[in-house]
């Protein structure tokens, strides 16, 4: 067998192996085979990366750079990203199995995120404060926090890095990125562009490896001032504990069990297509996956007919092929997890309408059929817990108040969809649904201007929008006795 491509880490502008020269394999979910090797970082490597980022934070090259200059650098990076989107999309598909056309679609939009934040660089302003003291001139200014630790999961490695990196850098911070152990390659390929754009060495660093080896020492490091985390609940709890070491400011973007609510006055075809995209896009591995659909009982039969006809035609296949409509899930462990949930759903009395197993024609790789369960009540685990796979739960409702209660009967509070032609109803429901994002007659739309984030077990803090630049700064108040 030919030797696998080896990736080192990026620290202080240099490509370095781990302190003990160990590597681990990264797998292609479409084949179930390893395709590259990634440096397996250690506590010593974290120490080096954080120290380097800390030194870079205070270096003349970065600390004395004007906000406008930082904006220019980020714009240059966005231009380079535009040139390299297709190859970066291929690395993401190789690593996490998402469809190449889905990855290209997502990444082609990503330069907009960098341009948006580049445009905000010179709008990070303070204010004068009219204090009740004579002869005092008092003002506040926003200054960067220091070293940011950005920790990302495997489902959208680059997107979830950009919405941390762009606001952090324009505000003047430095960053240590720790990508998921399942999807490190696209980030390592991307930082080559950071280097090319001319960011000073040490401003952006990437450390690779496992949670216990590098995640823990990174999030508890005394020189880390801000942790931007996207991932699962269990890891988030650990990070919150670790941050008691450094009191780093936190944002936690976690999971969801998002509802799509379909009223009988909605365009049922659009609602069904929206529900399908909401759950089967990214093979269900999306934090905002619309994994529960509530349909008004009057519309149920017609809606389900449209939905199931389309779901039964979804083409499962190689994610690199333009023909495929759903690819594999990202890890073998995730595949087993989905199977466990499907068995549980059946045991708990949910009715399996379609799917529910690995497709027989895709023996290699980690594929699972698009699956739909019908429920007569909201009590089963698969209605409550995040599966993070292509499994949809559907249920009818009668009254508006009932569906609001159903939608909110979850420990999560990330996203919700509402399908109706009644604008007043859309407003009413959107106000009462406990979710950080509500989409009406659409699902999964994103923009750099629109914040994303949740409440309850979906975490706290927002990413995207002007607010998120402010989250990478702190206010300094200056008193001048005139
Ligand atoms: P995960 O929590 O297992 O891993 C996320 C990252 O945390 C990885 O880089 C991992 O190596 C790291 N990590 C693991 N242990 C750590 C530790 N002790 N200290 C610090 N870092 C550690 O999550 P995952 O399985 O990669 O991703 C799936 C989860 O992410 C799902 O729950 C999903 O809903 C969530 N997610 C949320 C959003 C959002 O924006 N809200 C987006 C995508 C994914």
C-alpha cells in the first residue's frame, strides 16, 4: 500500500510534527479506509502553540497594526479562499463524507463571511462617557482579549472555523485552532492561505489531535482568554470546568432537536422539500437539522405523500459524485449510534415508514438510508435526543398551543421552522418557540450578518453579525483629569 499523506501542525508560522512524532489516521467515510495521517499533538505542543500566540498578540507586527490594515489582510485571505474553494471542498468531502456539491455550495459562500468581517474591522468603536465629575474626560475603547482557542467539530470544519477566526482576528486577537480529529486536513490546507495572505507568524496556529491530549490543556491554559467551542454537550461541560482555570470567556454552540412546524395553510410541496433538506442535508449531521416535523392533522396525508415519494427516490451514493443526493455519515461510531437509535425507536413503538438500515448496494463506507418514523406521542427517546444522522420523526397536531408545547418539549433551543401562509400566525409562533433561529417558509438559510446560536442545552453566545466582533473584545475605560 502506498504511504499516506502526512500532515504536520502549524505553529508560529512553521509546519511542525508533534513533540513525540506520533501520527493518527484520518478516514474517508465513503470507503471506510484511511486516506491521510495527522500529527497527534501533545500537551507540550499546546504549550508551544499558546505561548507563540501569546507572544504574537503583543508583537509590534500585530499589536501595532491598524484596524484598517487588519481588514485588508482578511480581504486578501478572502480573495485567496475564493481561488481555492473547490480544492478545499474536496478535502472536506474526503474527510467527512458530505456531498461535494453541498461542500462547494457552502464554501463558495464563505469568502462573504471574511469580507463581512473585514468591513467591520474599522467599525470597532468606543464611546465618550458623560460622567458626573467636573474636569474629567472619560471614554471607553474596545480592545482585543488575547489568545482565542477555537475548537470545532467534524461536520462543517471550515465554516465553523471562519465564523470564529474572522471576528477574532479583525478585533486584534491571535488564535489557536483545534479542529476535530476526524477532519483536520481542510483546516491545515486552509492555513497555507493564511500564510500566503501575509498574516504575521504566530497570529494563526493549528494544533491537531484528540480532546484529552490537546483539547483539555488548551481550554485550561492560563494564557487563553476566550474559548469559542462548537461541538457536543459532554465536551462542552468539560470545557466549562476547564475554563475555571483561566476564566476564559466562552461561547458554546452545541446540538439541537429542531422542530419544523407545518400548518394546513402552507404550500405543502415547499414545506415537504424544506423538511427533507432540513433533515437529510449533510446526512442529518447538522446542528440545526430539522429532526422533528409536526404537521397539522388536516394536511398530514397530503404532506406525507409528497415527503415519502421524494424520500424514497433520494439517491444514496459516493459523495464525490454530482449525482448523489445523500452521502455517508462521518464516522463508523456515528453509524453505529444511528443504528442504536433506530432500534430504540422501534422498541419504543414508533412506526418505521421508510429506511432504517444500511443500504445493501453501498457495502463499503458508512452509509445509512434516509429514515422516517411516525409517532403517536412525544415520549420516545428518538423524539427527544439528538441523533445527528438521517432520521426524521413526524407527528400530527391539532391546535396552535399544542404544537408550541410540542416544539418546546426538548432540552435544546437552537432552531425552528414554521411553514404557513398566514403572516400573523408566523409571528405568533416564532415569538413563542424557544429557539435562537426561526426560519419561516425556508430552512437552513445562513448569512454572515445573521447571528447563530441557541439556548438551554444548545449552549450560549452567538456567532455571526456585529455582536460577535464585540464578543472578541473587552471595554477599557479611560479617565483623564483635564
Ligand atoms: P465533540 O464535542 O465530540 O467534538 C468537538 C471538538 O471538541 C473536537 O475538536 C474534539 O476533539 C474536541 N474535544 C473533545 N474533547 C475535548 C476536551 N476534553 N476538551 C476540549 N476539546 C475537546 O463533537 P463532535 O462529535 O465533533 O460534533 C458533533 C456535535 O457538534 C453535535 O452535538 C452537534 O450538534 C454539534 N454542532 C453544533 C453546531 C452549532 O453551531 N450549534 C454546529 C455543528 C455541530
